[in-house]
């Protein structure tokens, strides 16, 4: 079928995105990111810590049209991963907590597979030539800015994308395409006077509302930082062995956010035994964390984290 109307194509895309299992879908224009200068100032101030990869591919991050020549639209999707915290199991030995996003199957695999199904459905239904590139956060793209532009949510004071019904426990994905689609309007910022996320951060990683110093964030320290962690930060890391959910847990918009079963709990689950992690061989690490986002942290990093959690428990 030939599609002559951008609204028709947009309705089709929305329906396909829903059919493959995404919880929200929005459209942004493929154009220069309005706040790209903020990213550059943030990087120059050293807020990225040792994440050197964020200093690369700057021009691509600043404009999705550099990812796909002739791009006109960015389809942004959200996929809920909110789960109910499990009851204590009484398992022996000390354990370290894992951020909720990594309790289930690796989101890179799940979200990207659904994005490709979305793109395949578009190609089957739209009888005109077009390009489409599927992206998750391994691609140099400012996905939170695009999500805000596409009406998926607003960027909250903790720098997460928030939605008044979905909360913030969701993954983002994008399809950058040459199709001309009807863009959505951004949502109004509803954080109001609330500062719970800023006040709850255990390491004080928010120097101001809407600004994070990633070099102090527990998620950065446990997942991205490759070297030793400053002793002054150990106590504040508590029992987090991989990631941190504190600023999301205190957000009022997550209080009644819907629960999803899209990411069944992985064998690694919501916590890791410190004794087990410290004994892992490389083969053990690969076996246990196969299809888990926890493998983002290298074995030596998890052992380092486990040592800090153990020290904090004494």
C-alpha cells in the first residue's frame, strides 16, 4: 500500500510500536539537539569522570541526521521494566544489591530485538523507499533529549526521563528514519518544588537540580569506573554492588508506576552473593551473567565493589 500522508504513516508506526510491546511511543524531528551545548559544558567540567567514550563522536551525538543521511524523524519508544521488590529469601552470606534495570534479561538485547521488529513492520507496510536505523544506548545519541522532544516524558531534576503515569523505570530506544512523520509536542515539567531525589542521593551527585556529576554517582562508580574508588565514597555506596536506584525509589511518580513482566528475573537477579562474586573465575562470570546487563561491569570491578559492600557491612 502506498502511503501519501504523514499522519497515516505516523498512526501506522504508533500501532506497530504498541504491537511489538513498547509502552510509549513518540516522534521527534531529526534535527540538531537543542541542548547539545549543555553536554559539551558538562564534559568540559569533568562531570563524565573516566567515561572517555562520551568525549568521542560529539557531532553525531549533537545531530541524529549524522547517524542516518537524510533523516527526518526519530521514533522514540519506552519500555517499562518496573518490578516488585522480592521478599528476602534467607540465602546465606552477605549480598550486594543490583539496580532494578539489571534484574532481568539484558535490555540491549530485548529492546533492540523489538526495535528491529518495529522497523521490519514499517518496511512491510510502507510502500516507499526509506532508511531506518535502530538504536539503544550503545549508539552515540542523546536519547533523553530526544525522548523529551518526542513527548515520552520530561527530564527530571535527577536527569532521568519522567512520565506522570509510567514513572521513570523504563528503557528508551530509537529508530532514526528518513520518513517524514508527525512530531509530538514535549510534555510539561511536573517536578514542581519536589527535591526528594536530590536530597536522597547518598553521594551528593547532584550539584544542582537537573544536573548530575556522574563522577560521584554510585551507578557510575560501580558500573563505569574502571579504577579504584576513592575511600571517601565507600561508606556512601552502602550495599550497592551494581548500580543504584535511590533517586528513582524516592520519586513520587514511581510510587504507583505500573509493574511490568516484560523482563523476567535473570539468574543474577536483584542481588549478588559477595562470596560468590569474589570467587568467580572468568568462565563463572560469563556463565552466570550471560544475557544480563550486569556484565557491563568487568569481573575485577565486581570484585572491587563486593569488597566495598563487605566493608560497609561491618
